[in-house]
């Protein structure tokens, strides 16, 4: 099931020098009334991508209170925050990296379940797999399928969705020469599949009950030039602020609740021999797409049936009747591609610890207010995390915020409109002149 939406068609800035940005100014109207300086600064920052070295400031330890980190990695202001909250353990992970060779920003939020084993592995390993697939090379030198192999849909969300599936062996690459066209659904889908295969082997080799039950959701964002691509499995989410309106770029992979997405996931699980009990896949797992979860995939499926008998979830007669034709839980992501415009202000990527207590529209309005109060991305991320805790979120919370505009934009104050009465301009002895 592909996440369908429409592509916002605006002309991107692909130049890597200030002249290219200046040349694009005539193609884009200014946001701030009476001045183009804010937009010009935005374009110049984007055109100068990669000229700053990636430096990450150390964050404080995650605990009941949120900690935040500033990422000075590119022309974009990026920050993230996380908090353990009311949980006994911290299973959320965040990874933010600016590739100074390929000149793209990678940001990911992982929400572990069954422990933090899978989430920690992904935070260390997934970016490398994504980078390799963006290069488009296998160990044998062949190319990954291009975007022409992807299928596209449309639901009016302002973002294009493409999806395809495939299977390949290990990859290698340096990130050199990556263009925005290289960052597409087939590459990200392939990177998810390859990473999941490696993670499942790692969990299998580790052995034990904890490894067998370890899994994680993932929401991955890649930004290059004016192209934003989001790949998602599970119930974390990415939300774009477009002139203060929340544009959802990642849909939940859950089997409870209502809606077309839920119905599609339930149907997919049932079609391969799985079942839904109490809003969970096979009565156990709360998400229908995830990394890891060895017992729900391939050679681990017989063990799932055995474990269910041991724990009293079902009897041996029920287990004997089950026949899986494919994996009920998969790591195939929904992928959205969005061409950013001057209307796009910032991006919020967060685990469900935030979204369960803060609807996307409200999160966007809160973050917008914080940006206007001259806070940077890390401070906004920490503020959102703190708000989730104040609203008694019962889960871990992890938030990444990417400011797509910059401080100059948020400090711009449009000129107040001239007050008029019946279309007449103020002035004269009695307050108005009838002349035009």
C-alpha cells in the first residue's frame, strides 16, 4: 500500500553558487510583504549547501526531562530532542547526519519495541545503507532501478508518493555525485529491505528471547536542494508546515482504529495468513510494518507459533491450522517525495510519544509560535518534547525539527496594511481625502 499524494510543482534551486540562487529570485515571490531579503537569504543558504562541515554538539543524557541537540550540518538549522518520559527504559533513537560529499541531510527517528536492541542498531547502520543505495551501485557494479519503476498516486496532500519493491545483495558507495534525482522511492525502499535483512541476521546471531522480539519503527527524511523525501514504517510521523498548515508526509502502519490506511494494512496482513486480534498483528504486535521482529518474518514464523503456545496465546490446534504465505510484518516503507517551495517553513519528525498527545495541526502551530519567538530548531524540538510530557505522554518522546527558512525569515515583519474606510486613504482635515 503506497502512500498516495500529489507533487507540489515548483521550480527547485539546483545551483551550488550564490549566482544560481540570485537567478532564481525572479521565479519565486517573496513571502514577506515589501521585501525580498528573507527569501533571498533562504535561497542563498540552500545554494551554498555543503560548504559547512558537519558538527554535532553533545546532548545531555536522556531522562525524564527532555535534552536537546543542535546540529550544525548544512545551510539548514536542524535540532532534535528526546526524553524517556514515564517509561522505565529509553527505546527511542535519533540519528541526524549531513553528508558533506553528497550534500544532503539525513534525519531519522526510530521507536524501538521489545527493548532498544533494534533501534540502536538502526541508528548506527541505516544511514550507511541509505547512502549506498543512493549511489545506485551493487557490489557487482550494476545499478539499482530508477524512479521510472515506481508507481505514483495522488491524494491532494501536496507531496508525491512512489513505491516499489525489490531485493538485492549488499551495496557499496561513497555518496559522491549524488543528485536530487538519485534520491527517490526505489533507492530508499531498497535500503530499508537491505538493512532489515542485515538486522534480522544480527538478531538471529545474537539469539535469545530479547533478540527474537526486538523491532523498531523508522521515519527517515532526506533533503537535498529543494527535494524532500520521507520513508516510513510504523507509527512515527513526519509533518511539514506549509504557511502554517500541517501536511502529513507519513501515515501510520497500524491495525487498529479506522480509515483507509488501517483497512489496507489489515487486509494485507490477512492476505498472507496473518490475523488481527485486539488491534494487534497475530494478537502480539501493535504495528504492521517495522524493522526487525524476527518472529514475524521468514524463518522466525514457526517460532512465533511455538511462542504463542508457550505463553498461552493460543493452543497447538490453532497453531497447526496457520499457514503463512508471506511475512505479516514487513519493512517496506511508504515513500513521499515533495518539491519544497517558499511556502514550506519547517519539518517535524517525531515518534508516537509526541503525536499521541499532540495532533499535527497543533504541533505545527506550537512550533511556529516558538520560531517567531526567535528560538532555534533545537529549542523548538525541546519545547515540543516538553509539551508532550506536560500532556502526560506515556511513551518515550523523540523529536527532530528542521527549519527550512532560517532566522531571517522568522524575524521578518510585514508592513501593516494602511487602514481605509470605503476604499479612501487616510489624510486631510477630517481624516480622509476623497482623492485617489
